[in-house]
C-alpha cells in the first residue's frame, strides 16, 4: 500500500482526472475544461528521489520517497536526485536508507512508467460495465492499461482508476473533454497511440479529440510536374557484349573525403 506523501504544499492535483475534464456516458454536453494544457510532445519518464523529516513522539527520522511521473512540488533541500529509469532511482533511494532499517516509499500521486505500461497485454472485456468495474478490482485494469470491448465498439485507456473511452462510442464508460494525447503533458500519449491501433483493429471510430493528427501529403503543382525532366532509359549492359563473352568489372575509385549525404 502506498503511503500518502505530505512533505510539500498541496498542488491541487487529484488522484483522478479533474471532475471538469470528465464527461459521463449520459452527459455528452458536460462542462468543458477551462485551462487546457498546451500542446506538447510526449515527455520522458521522470523519477525523483526525495526525503522528508518526520517525528512520532520522541522518535525522529527521515523517510525516503520515490516520485514517479507526478506533479508534486519538491523543495531543493528535500530533492536528492532526478532519474530517467526506475533502476537508477531505486539504487539511489536504497543508498539513502542503507543501514537505517527503513524502506523506500512511493508518493501517492505517482503515475505510470510508460515502458512497463506498454509491455502489458491489452485487456478485453465482454461489456463496458464489466470494464468499468474492473478498475476497482485488485486483479483488474490498472493505470495505463488499454481496454477493448469489441461488442460495443469501445476502446478505452485507464488513467489512475478512471476507465476513459477514446472512441466515439462510450457505453457505460466516461471520456475526457481534453485530448488524452496532451493530458498531464503527454504522459499517456503512447498509451493512446496503442489504443488507437486497437480501435482500428476492431473497426471502432476514434473520437477526433483523441486522434493523432493526420499527416497530409501535398502533391506537387501540375505545372511543376509537367516541367520535370523525363528520366533517360537505363541501358542494359548485357546488350553490349556477345553471348558467352566474359566481362571484367573494375571498381570505381573515389575520394571518400568529398562525400556528402
């Protein structure tokens, strides 16, 4: 069980997506999020190690926390390091507690590590109601999972304990009113890409709000195409020699110092 970390002032972050970013299955015209996060690329994993002083009567000490892709504000005096991988962060945290008999705790606002989430299997359910309930089951859906309900043409992702549809059909699930691609600075963008692929596989329509922007190919103007020189036909070298005649090929010499890509 993760212990809630309260070593810093509250940031306003909630364990679930904010209430004004969710639309229930029966409230498609719900309130819109006022402060939509800026468009950005997918962020890398950021795991921070921090310590916090505590006292329990006459017992005083320090506790060590892992902050995994979370928005917690950590003061410079308590931050011990920032790491791109869990292995590096745990190694640093274990060094801090070595010989103390304590253990490393995880901040309650911590999110997913994308590599682990992408390695998990896609979860299939018979109904969206069953998928919704699975998020509250210890063996059910977890943060970062991709959910597929083929019978209802619904594909969803799990953010914390909320099962949020990315398809136009939602069934009994909820949906974000802001793009899941940019939610929390793009933390779930790769999960959404994976969910989009599953939607295409079952023929479900992705909500344009969550769909990746299409790359349009712009054809060359007709006048430019007409003015392009025609490529000369390539001569077949075999026609230059009599049948059965041996041909010696001499490698071409060139100066590699003048090569440019």
